[in-house]
C-alpha cells in the first residue's frame, strides 16, 4: 500500500475512533449516549422506529450509515452474515435478530474504539451469536466460501483499495451467496475531482465510486446479477444507493483456482484419504510419480 493510502486509512481510523469515543464518553458521563453529528441523510433515522427502539441507545447513537442494509439483504433464518465496517454494531445486532439462533452475524472493523463499543452494545442487547473481528475489509480474516450474505453500510467508499474489497467479499461468500450493501455512489457524469468537491473523504463522499465504476468493480471480482439503485441524494450528484449482487453458484475464487492448478504433486488433498488428481487424465499415483515431489505416502 502506498504511503498516501496508509495515511488516508489512518485519517479514516482516527475520525471513527473519535466518533466511538464520543458515544462512549457521553454514556460514561451519565448523560446518555451522544449522537454523532451527521446530517439527516445519514444515521439512525434511516431505520424503522421499531428497529431502533429495540436496540441499545449507544448502538443507535453510533449509527453512521447511509441506509439499512439488513432490510435490503433479506436475511433469513440460519444464515451467516458478515458486516464490513460494523462500527458501533447496529447492523450486526439487527442481523442477529433476522438470522436467529441457528445463524451467525460477524462484524468486521479496523478501529479498536468502534469494536469496543460494538462489543458493549452486543452485551447490552443480549446477542449471543454475534462476533466482532478486528481487521480491514481489504483482507477479511475469514476463510473462503463460509458466508451467506455480506452487508455493509457506507464503508466501501472509505476503502483505499476497492478492488481488494470486492475480491475479498467474493472470496468469503459461499457459491450462490449475495451482497446487500448500502453505500454512497456518484453520478457517472461527475469526474473524480468533482466528487471530491462535494464532500470530504472521511465523510463518505470524496472516495465514492461512480455507478459505472461500482458495477465494473463487482463484475471484475466475478459477481453477477448486479443492481445499483439510488435511494436518496446526499450531495449534489451523489447518492446513497442499494447495491445487490450474487456470487455465481459454480464460482471458484481466483485463489482456489490457483491452489487447484498448483496442487501438491498435481494431487488435491495430498496425503489424505480424499486425494484426487488435479489432472483428470492422470491417476493419483501417476501424478505423484510424474511430479517427483515429497508428497508421497
Ligand atoms: C461510516 S462508519 C459506518 C459504521 C456502520 N456501518 C454504521 O452503519 O454505523 C465506517 C466504519 O467503517 C470502519 N472502516 C472504515 N474503513 C475500514 C477498512 N478499510 N477496514 C475496516 N473497517 C473500516 C470505520 O472504523 C467505521 O467504524
């Protein structure tokens, strides 16, 4: 990562660490959680009142998104959900309710202060099948093909490496898995400079992709059935949008494809009872003999 990207990510982290501290300190001072300052296009007003009322006040106060991804992702009982940039945990807690006791909701965030706030909120909410992970959305700390639905609320625009976010999202999703994201997206007619004139990077505006760029990024990662629909304007020519896409059922991740091609001795699952030859025209024994590598029983 370039020095400029590292600096930008650190600026984002500091901004959201300060937001988490503000909510936490408001609570500690016994004055109730202080809502973070956001205009009416962002935050908890974008959720239904009954959803907000059922959550800890600090989770609601820390809401900084631009939509309600749990509503757009149509979560079902038993599903495993991952929230990219989970902040104070509002969407993880709502996901937890939607997937029920047989499902699981993960939150991923890079900011310690947000993770601490989210954990405290999960405890207050009595949520038992949630887990918060520290890490970046450009290098998701979960295995491939393990998640049914990836959600995210106004975070992908903050990434300094969006192709990596799309590739990582594709990797962790199970074949047939889907994304249900809300994010800021710019009109295709605006240049990068014009988008930057409309708001700052940490405020979720300057780093936003255009509609065409978002679609191209998802397609390049392998997603299909892509829909990007604006919901409300957040600045001139900049919109909050619902993004949906699917990982095809027959998909393999680029990593899996490489692993298969480079399988030890040309044999998959080498030295286990489940061994198969990576080349269907060779038997396991032929592949091992031909390769001469050290992976022989
Ligand atoms: C705009 S807030 C949204 C929080 C939450 N989704 C919500 O709706 O309230 C952005 C969150 O994403 C996190 N974040 C930003 N960039 C990130 C990255 N590259 N990797 C992991 N987390 C990131 C920040 O720490 C912050 O908690």
